[in-house]
């Protein structure tokens, strides 16, 4: 109980700090802009590939040149798609972590003065505990804070 009480000592400061943390650590705006640019590039490459296939079907092209050009477009598409997928995963990871952090802070701030042990509260706040060789226990909370 004392450990959790220490964690929620200054609620207003926690709120202010968390808003700043959200702005810095969890903002995905720039990542989403970059991802959207990659998506537009993917569409453009895909359209050029379709046009190239269509042209090859209508006009007798040098097949070696056609294959070289098509393979270059395919390589570019795959490279951009890999970057797009990585950014998408990173954005989703940040959003998921934000939800967890918001839940942590919401739970933390919703509690009044803690007078008795609550397994649900403890479970919702604590990530893990570390027991040192000397028997000292360090509690590591889901927000990374250690007590």
C-alpha cells in the first residue's frame, strides 16, 4: 500500500508529466505522414507496373528490356512495401503502448487514498518485481517507475 501511495503522491504532476510524455513518446503524426507518402508511392509504382504489362500485351516490346524494367519496378515496390510495413508496425506498436500507458495512469489516478491492499489495483499497476541477493525488493511498474 505504501508503495502504491508513493506512486500517486502528486496526481496533478502525474497528469502534467503524462501529457508531456504522450506528446513526445507516443505521437505518431510524423510516422503517419511518412507512411502515407509511401502508400502513394506504392500506388504509383503499382499503376506503372499495370501500364507496363498492358503496353507489353498491346505492343511488341523487346522482352529483355521489358523484363529488366519490370524487375526494377518490382524491386522498388518491394523495397517501399517493406518500409511501409515497418512504419505501420511501428505506428501500431506506439498506439498500443499508449493505450497501456493511458490505462495505467487512469487506474493510478482513479484510486483515492489507498487504505487496503487491492489485488486488482496491484496487478493493473505492477509490471514485475526484482529481488536482489540482499533481499531488497524493487517494484517495477508498467510505466517504468521503480520503487
